[in-house]
C-alpha cells in the first residue's frame, strides 16, 4: 500500500510539474501576444506608439506640416499633384506654390526698389511668379508629346502580344516592360493596378486620367467595348494605331500651316513689354509717368488687358483640334 501511495504521489507530482510548465509557457506566449496587440493598438504608452505602423495611404503635399494640412483641404492641391505627375517631376504641390510665392516676393521687392510703385510692382511681379507653373506646363507638354509619338509603336507591341497568345493583362505587362518611358511607366502602372485587384475598367480610367490624351480615350473605349461585346481585339487595336498615326500626321501638317499665325501671336504679345523695357533703359524719365501718375496706370492696365485678349483670340484661331 505504501508503494502504491508513493507511486501515485510521484505520478501526480510529475503531472503537476508538466502542467505548470506548459501553463507558464502558454502564459508567457499570451503575455507576448497581448503586448504586441497593445503595441499595434497604441494602448501601451509611448514605447508602444513607436511600434505602431500606419498602413493607410497618406499623401504628402508639402514637407511643412501646417502647409500640408492646408493643401489637403484644398481641391487645387489635387490638380497640382496630378499636373506634377504628368510632368514627371518629384516636386510636391507645396514646393511649387512656395517657389511661385518666393519668385513673386523677390520680383516685387526688386521692381518696387527700382520704380517705387508698390501696386505696379505687385502687378509686374506676377510674371516671374508664373515661371514655375510655366516650367511645369512645358515639361508636361513635352512628356505628353513624347507619349503620343511612341503610342503607335506600343500598340503594335500590344497587338503582337495578343496575336502571340497572351491575354490582355499579360500583353499590357509586356508593353510596360518593353516600351520606353513614359509609355512603359504608365502601362506598367496600369498592369500593376490590375494585379492588385482593380477591375480593367477602373485601371484603364486611371490610365486615361494620368495621361489626358484623346488617343488613350480611343484605346480605352475600344478595349472596354471589346470586353463586353467580344471580337478580335488585336484587329481593333491595329486600326486604332493606324488612326493615331494619321491623326499625328495631320496635326503636324496643321502646325506647319499655322506656324506664321503662332509666330505673329508671340510677336504681338511680347513686343509691347519688351519695347517698353527698352525705352525705359534709353530714357527712364520719359517712361516714369506711366506708373507714377493715375492716367499712366490706367493706360498700362488697358494695354495689358487688350494684349491679353488679342493673344487669346490669336491662340483660339491657330489652335485647331483634330
């Protein structure tokens, strides 16, 4: 009986020790799990908040915190960000606006120091303030033009992929890998969006918003219609490439025929300010009454308004959409 009791006590002790060890291990693992959850939920103080990872998509519009918060509330910030993306610039909308503001302030100070008329200096300083925006628009125009020139070749590559047995998504990925920038970059973004789960319609609409060209709208419409109705997509895209080449040839012919009108517009727009600046260098006292007297300011405002209206009219005449 004593032997049986000793065996029972020994087995009980060993079992209790094993259960206790297992329970302590589970308790330790549970403690670690709860501590990690507290860190993720930011409920364990400052040290845990440092481990908090925000996986939400945040958009940085400026490196200055208060300016970033202000731009997030403005609709113009979204347009400026899209404009900078289309120009392939790494600037933020806040940086662009600060550059324009700095150019305006510096030019206003220098002009006012020279002519001693604050109101007229503020008006003339708008021209240097517009230089950052003009630079961005120029870069955007060149990039879109390069995209338009290489689009027929990219369509030919897409057609070759479809006729070679690839699906539309894989053919888009092939264009993204093989085509040069900026075409390769935009098609690669469209391909990656579909890999991340977006529908084809949404990915194509995003492509059309990033590249605001009529040719992209034509391609997007052709792909979406073929997806719903069926048909030979390779043949449709081949015809789209032919249409784009003909449109591009016609645009070049129109630019050649309207070159004289565009040159006349630039000359008539730039001649008055350049001539006024040269006259001021030759005889400053003869030009000074234009901004020191009320009648002279009225003449300047009227001339600027008429020059602007004339430039817009000439631009409307020579700009023919195809």
